[in-house]
C-alpha cells in the first residue's frame, strides 16, 4: 500500500526523485531477458537500501525510475547503489554484455527532485510567514 509520508522517530518526510540513466554509448541492450532481470534486481536493491520504486520504465537504451526515499539516502548514494549492483550482476549473468560494452552504465545520470507542491507555492508560503 502506498504511503505518502515516511516516518521515523525524528522525521516525517516525503522525498521523491526521478532518475534517468543510460547504458554506455547508449547501446540498446536493455531488452528481453536483460529487461526482466534488471527489473528484479532494481526491486531487490531498493528494498535492501530502504527506498521504494513508485514507477519504473526500462527502455532499450535508458532507465526511468520514480523513487520515494527518506532524508537519509542522498541521490548519489541511491544512483550508485542501483547502478553498481545491477551492473555487477547483469554483466556476470549475461556474458555478451561484457563483450558488447566496456561497462554497463555511463558514469552520469539525471536526477530531479519531485514534490506535490511547486517551487512558487513554497516561496510564497515562506514569504507570507512574516507579516509586517
């Protein structure tokens, strides 16, 4: 069941990230059995590091993830964990990936924080706090 708010003994938060990353040289290798196994591996690792994958779409040449996290998990940690783990396992299980590209993923990724309230609404809320 989806819960919007994450709670711990000291925080209540709602942090969402949209991640995109690509295979090296943007090769279209994320198809068939690789696609299926990648979905499983991402779900496994997400559970292990305490994040939720809200939405996932794997295209032949890139990955889209919408992730819900806590303040303890920085975006670079999340990307590093997901990319590192999936690369290691997929290259071990699908030997043809090792011969096709030198590394599975590019070193870069895109991340965008996602919220239910726009930047303009937050600015106005903060500005309106102190009434003169």
